[in-house]
């Protein structure tokens, strides 16, 4: 009995050990070299997407040329088939005519054999040579007709074989054209995906470059060093924060952090405010990234902050518009933008943001500093909030613990 209990306890501990093992978090950007590599990685992805798009366009051009050639060959094959059919009809007419002629010759020979005229024709020969020639002429006439008929029959067989080959050729060409058209359709779909990705990555590349340049300038001005090994935290001249404030004066959580609709939702959605409601920085820091009119997130803002000596990235999505720029230093009283996500921006109402159907703020916090691409393993519940739908707050100073 005791052994069974020990086994159960071991099994439970084993299961718990599997469940509670945390995933290894993706490293944040700590040095200037990290920012440079992040930018270079995104740049390479951008170039790869552009190269794939160009390759797809060239393949489409090649397939379109192939379709044009196949259509030309198909037209010629159909023309050849029609001409061959005409030849077959003509040959059949010749056979019918020669058949009648052969029958008449044979009938004539039979008639001549039965009457004196045939004998007279043969006996009227002036010499043996003439006789042989007359006999041969009668036989040759009949044989020539028969040979001609055989030749025409062979010609018909050849034409029928040619017709078959031309029909098979047409079928192949038609299949080739369909295949090329499907390939073109697929490549257009690929180009669309590449271009979508390229559009997204273009903004990320610009954002990463701005973030890198910002950190380089900060380090140059504060410590006079810009080599890759410099830790960016040592370049921040402004003091950190001792606490967090809400980014809005009031609101309630409409969606939490975690898996949602088959994908990972990396922030809290805060509703209860109309479009145009001021959004404040939850902590003092430096604006490190700004993405405009992103297809899923709209206007997106990133701010690097230090709270109690620790680095965080705060991010605010679905803004109606910005009130700050990359490189600006903000305080907790700075209005960084205004709530969007409603009729002015949502694609549901003709706007550009596909990931919203109503006014709200997507507010998130991550451990470490990033150039815009937030790593899932670094996302945390914003301090002062529970990760729970329905939670309401009525002041920027409300703090849930």
C-alpha cells in the first residue's frame, strides 16, 4: 500500500515538473551589437522576400511566354489536323473514283474476253512483240489502278496516324496551358504573400534602424562609446521610475494575454473609452519605435523604460494618431497618443487596421528592450493589472496587487 502511494507521489511530481518548467525566454536587446544584429536580420529577411518576389515575377513572365508559345503551337496543330482531314476526304474520293474505274476496266476485260473484239485486238498484233505488248497493256491498266488504290489507302493510314498524333499534341498543349495558368496563379498568390510580408518587414526594418541609431546616439552623447559591446542601459541619462501608472484615466479589460482565436495575444485590451481619448506613458522612458498604419495593430508605439532599475519595453497599439516621435523622452504625464481602433481606423468600417472592430487600447509590457518585435517569452502582465477580463479601474493610480 505504501509502495503504491509513493509511486503515485512520484508520478504527480513528475507531471508537475513537466508542467512548471518555464520556456526559455528569447533574449532582449542589451548591447548595441544586439540592436545592430536585429536590424541586419530584419534587413536580410526583407531582401529575401524581395528576391523571392522578383523570382516569382520572372517565373510568371516565363510561364506567360510558354503559354503564348503553346497557344501558337495549338493553333498550328489544329490547322494541320483540319488540313489532314481534308486530305483524307480527298483520298477517299479518289479511292471511290478509282474503284469505279477499276470495276469498269475489269468489266470491259470480261466483255472483251467473251466476244471477238478482244480476240481481234489480240490477234491483230503485227508481231509477237506487239502481241506481248497488247496483252501487257491490258494487264497493266488493271494493275496500275490497283496499285494507285493501295497507295491511296496507305496515305489514308498515314493521315489517320498523323491526325491521332496531332490530337494527342493538342491535348498535351491544352494541359500544358492549364498547368502554366495554375502555376501563374500560384505565383501571383506567392507574390501577394511576399509583398504583404515585405510591406510589414519594411516598417520593421525602418523601426529597427531608428532604434539602433537612437541607441548609438545616446551612447555617443552619454559615455562616448559606440562599439557593439556597449550595454545600452549604461547610456540612459534620465533616471528610472519607481512605480507604474495606468495608461488611461479609466477603462476595463476586454481581452487578456494568452492564446486567443488560434494565435498569441501579447497584451491587455482596454476598452471603455471612445476614440480620441488621451493615452499616457505608463512609465517614463524613451520612444524607441513607431509603426504607422500597420495592417494588424494600426498605429503602434514602443517606449523603452527603466522601473526600479529594470529594463522594460512598453507598447501601445491601435492608436488613432501619435503625439511623440522616436527619440523623444517622455514622462508619465506625457500624452503619447489617442485611443483608436474604432470607426476611424478599423477595416470593419473601411479603415486600415484589420485586427480591431471597436475602440480600445492594446497595452503590453515585456522584460528587456526590443526594436519592435516583441518576444513571446518576455511578455509579462503589465504591473498594476490582473490578467483577467472585466477588471475595471477608475484612476491612473489604481494599482491591483
